[in-house]
């Protein structure tokens, strides 16, 4: 539940598969339709026009809005704390 909900937050246990590996992305594309928001992450090689999709996440519009707010808040807190910038 989001912070605006009257329901208490529930703890959720998330496990990571043993073969999971992080991916680096230096390019993103966001596609929006009435029922979904698609985030595509790619790695583009320097000095080339070649790239490779490294991940794709499909969100409902509601979850995309919550994600956007959470990302914005987290980035603002980090840079205010570590760099003294808003």
C-alpha cells in the first residue's frame, strides 16, 4: 500500500534467485498506454549505434505513479544529504 492509504504497510519477503545478476543500463525508453507503463532498459556501447535490451518492466498506471513518486523522493533525499543540493 502507498503512504496515502489508511491501511498499514505489510512486510513482504522477496527472495532473489541464486543466478540473478545486476545489469547496467545507460539508456531507457518509457512507453505508456491506457493500461500499462513499460520501462525498457538498454546498454548502448560507446561510440557505436549498437545496443542490447537488458531489462523490461511493465507496470500498471497506478504502480507507475507510485514508483515515480518513490524514485523522485529517494533521489532528492540522496542528493540533498550527500551533495547538499535539492
